[in-house]
C-alpha cells in the first residue's frame, strides 16, 4: 500500500469520506461481543436487532420518514438498483412501459438501462443543461401516462449542481409516475437541510460512506404503499425487501454517522470559495457558475489543453488527492459521461477535475491546495515546453 504523504490534502470527499472517530467507536463492539444474528430470538440476537432498530430510528429521523419506510442496503448502488429495477420488476405487467433517467446520473442508475430494456421497458435519457442540471422542460414535454418511473439525482456527483426534486416529483406525479432520487451526495451534506416531505419523492437512496460512515452500507426510503420486488431473495430481512443477514456493524456505523451529522452546524464562510478564486486566477474554467445552487464542498473546473489525468497525477505527487469523472479503462482515460451529457466535446470531457472539500475544511487548507495547484500547472507547463 502506498505510504500516505505526511501533509497530504484530501480533496475527494465526494468519492468517499474518512470514518469519523465516534463512528469507529460505535462500530467496534460489533466486531467482537455483539455477534448475534438479528433474526435470532435469544438475547444475543435481540441485542443486534435492537442496535439495528436504533440506527433505523436515527436514520428515519434524519430522513423525516416513518421508521418502517427506511431500509438498509449494501450501499447507494444497491439502493438505486433496488429503487429502479425493483420498481420495474414489480410492475412488469403494467401498461406503463417507459422509464426516464437523467442523462448525467451516477452509473448505479444509468447502468440499470440494459436490464430495464431486457425487461421490455423503453428507457429514455432526460437531457441536462451545461451545468449538468436535468431539463424539467423536456420532462414536461415528454411525460405521458406510459411512464412508470422517473429517476433524477438530487445533486450531481461531478459538478455538484442541485436539481429541484420537488418540481420533478410534481411533474412525475401529475402523470401518475413514481419519482426516484439518488440523494447520495446531498444526504446530510453541509448547509443542506431536507426531509423526504420536501422532496416528495417516492424512493430516495443514500449511502453511509459519504457522511463519514462505513463503506458498504446504504439505505432506501420507500414511501409507505410503494412496492418494489426484492433483488436479493432471502430470509425476509428488511421487511422482505432485502434478504440476507444484516451488516450489523455497518448499520450501527451508519446510524452513528447520521447522529453525528444531525447536530452539526455549518459556518458561513466557505473555504471552497478561496480555492475557486485561486483556481480562476491560474486559468481554470468553472463548470458551474458561482451563483448556481450547488454542493458546498464541490469545485469542478477544467484547464484547457490539460488532461485531467496529467493534472491529477502531478497533484497526487504534490500531495493533493482530487479526482475526475473521467474513468480510466484499459490504460487510457475515457471522457466524463457527465461532461459529455452537459454538451462538452470529447477533449473537454477529459479535462474536468473535481475538488471536493470536507465538512471540516479550513481556509488554510484551501490556500495550501491552491498553492500546490499553481505549482502543478507550472510543472506541466515546463514539461510541455521542454517536449516541444
Ligand atoms: C451520486 C452517487 N450515487 C450513488 C453512489 C454509489 O454509492 P455507493 O458507493 O454507496 O454504492 C455514489 C458514490 O460515488 C454517488 O456519488
């Protein structure tokens, strides 16, 4: 394993966040003494079941849902699959044959499309604007009583821009369709306070590791009365929607992370803005206008003529962890599907870099990162001149 740089700056919180100390402490007993199976009727089993119930109670309080409306999964990916494929399977015989997905959704949503098609549904992608926000006008014009489900993410994980989910839910409901939102990036995000009632979505999916909880744990909110077919057949756990012995330790950790974030306050000053100003001064082009509502820690930029891959490698060497939406496959970098959907060219879509600051970020950290960014650009510029 690579040795961590002593003074590394981690600016990839949209990818994942560090486990918080209180979460670790809450989880530890479940690695040792608390090994009972929550389905067992004896005291050891009941203890584990109580721990899950307590986490569910905290989660449902944070979501504003009923206790029974919040179900645990193995993460945001499984939760979104359950929301979309579970709805499709449940309604296989329905006369509603269309499912609409935002064109810049996370792959856990977009990659359900082949299975949906195999199930006989027509999948249409809802276009997004230049800032990766889903086009509500398109939806208005293309919704009809054939639509079973609309899936629109609450915030885009690359650009950080927010969609008005209430508007999309109202539109979907006006034609009798269901609305799913992938809220992995916005659940308990700094400065954002929402409950499921505000979104009015029928299915909302979240993940623990974006809020300093453990990886491999997530949840789905299913509005009472909404039915999905389980994707994992098993012993009737999670109200018969998701079989398998529960990940007690992970669920306890998720509950602890939620509890910690529920009491958190967000300062007015945002260190991200310092990084944005400094990035602009060294030639960055912003993907999101500064007055567009977006996630507080996100900054998505590109530097014309510089591939994200090159910049990220140099930044990494200088101790900065950032990322791009451009996936690396068989040794070459693929353009970001979000940037392509937002109308960028193939070349531009290889240039997008995302810095995502944590909730405890400081101005000093942002300034330090900006210094290293400037240094990275200088090094790349020098290397380019030498190679000419
Ligand atoms: C918007 C969004 N949806 C879903 C996921 C997947 O969540 P998980 O990693 O818990 O499967 C992520 C994680 O990167 C995400 O950013």
